[in-house]
C-alpha cells in the first residue's frame, strides 16, 4: 500500500511539474508573440507595400579576375615568408606543375550604374569582403532590384536565400514544370543582362530570437557546385522593419563584418585548365589526378584569403560589432570559427566559437573589451594546418 501511495504521489508531482512547464511555455510563447508585434499575423497577411518599404537597386556583375589568396607573400600568423614555410608553400607557391596562390575566378563585383563601365569603389569598412560580392542591405518591407550583367566566360546567375521571388527571378535552372521561357533569370549567358526583383516579407527578416539584422547569401546556381568554386557568392543582410538606417544597415550597430569559411576546391573550378595553362611553369607536366597536385588546390580560405592575409577586420573597443558568418562547400566544410580575446552573443548564449555546416548563415554580436590583435580561425586541426586563419584588431 505504501508503495502505491508513493507511486501516486510521484505521479501527481510529475503531472504538476508537466502542467507548470507547459503553462510557462505557453506564457512565454504568448509573450514572444506580443513582443514580436504580432509576427504570426504579419507573416501571413502583411505585404511589403503595407510596411511602406522602399526599392533598393544594386548593379552587380560577374567578372573574371585573377585572385591571389595570399597577396602579401607572407604567412601573417607566423611572420614567415610563404616560400620559407613548408606547409604554406604546398598551397601558395607556384612551380613547374603547381598553380600557386593566384587563380582565375569569376566573382561578383558592384558597379555604379547599368552601363557597367565603372566599378563601385569599395568602402574601407568592406575591404574584408575580399572574394565575396558586394553586400546587399535591405529592410523588411523593401523591394530589392539587382541589375545583373555576366562578364564571365561561363553562364552565371544570382540566386538569393531567404527573400521572396517568383520563378522568373529564382536564378536556378531545374525541371520544375515551368517553361524556360518563363524563367529568364535562370541562366545569363556571357555578355547578357537581367534584372532580378525580390521582395522582403517578414519571414525574410529577423525572427523573435534574432538580433535586429540577419544574414542570407546569394550565389550563382547555373552549375551550383562549379559556380561556388568559381567564387560566385555574396552576402545579403536583412534588418527588421523600423530598425534600419537609411542605407539599410541596422541601427545601433557600429561595425558589421561578414566572413565566409570555405575550402575552395580549385580542382572543381570551371577554370582549372585555364589556371594550369596560365600559372604553372610547365603545363604539360601537370597530372590532374596526382594527389599532391589535388591537395595544392584546396584553398582553406576565409573570404578568399589564407594564412592570415585577410585584411580589414578592425574595430574599436567598447562598441557594438555584428559578425555574420557563413560556410560554403562540401563534407569537408565543417567549420568552427573561433575568436581569441573576446566573446560574443548568439541566440542569447555567450560563446567564442560557432559551428558551421555548408550554407550555414549565422549572426553574432560582440562588444569587444580587450584591445589588441587577436587570432580568428577555424578550430578544425586540419584546417588550421592548411591556413584557415586570420587576425582581427580591437583598437582603443
């Protein structure tokens, strides 16, 4: 009998705890619902026009460029010249049958207008973007127009994540039952132009637990794998309605930094043969099936830089710094960016490291209180050895 009473008491306590937890969760959900300005109703019923947004126009081309992953010629983490660093030399020094650190790539670049005659000057605060395309900023309720021109020798497109688009402006060819003639933006030939139009509904902006702005990526999707290794990626930052400055940047954020971690497999680039012909000492001696040659073309990069060559990660102490981190690649692209010297907030959790999978897009806030130059790198051991390392500086 005593055992039965004990069992009943335990059951009653368990049930009370369950009811308490469920009730609390319902209360929290209700509070979040109210705090988010009735986001569920906004998600379903409010159009961008109702939010009185604006149209933001960007002129972006895909350009063929010679890209140097290590332009200083120095391992900036150790201070040793790349040619004198046996490990770094594997990836960065050219030779009879080695390409080295410079590759022909197809990259997104910003222009001043639809003539595509003058490139948009890069603001020093975005110097760190490196290989990435220009930042597209928008606020929930806005319409984004990307006037695009393909200057590369391969067909390219612009496919966005997160925002709202129709089939004409998806930028991705596949058998979806829609005629190619109704999808003019799926593949832009060399010399061709197209204007993509995307809208920014509430579901494209920050959620209830997000900070005031979040990261989405845009990239070419004609040959998604080859295009990614060609270098066709760029960031898109969406700010919550009413929390953006006139230029679309989030209010109250002093600095924004975007970093993309990727093992750029130049063996899978559409420009591999051209790179062999252009940069090796004796193209006929190259064995593309050789394991060592293959390894030499795996560029473990952050924004297209290796061994600490990434410039421009400089911020002031005791300011609000927002980091957007992304990942592009394959099964080896399991990255763990780690900041030395300072900590960050992600989803309300204190951390100095974040986990990334291919096409992860994450946002973290830093309030740096520790002046100095600090290491910022992927914490995967093999990636450390291969140069997925950079430095950031906090100034007084």
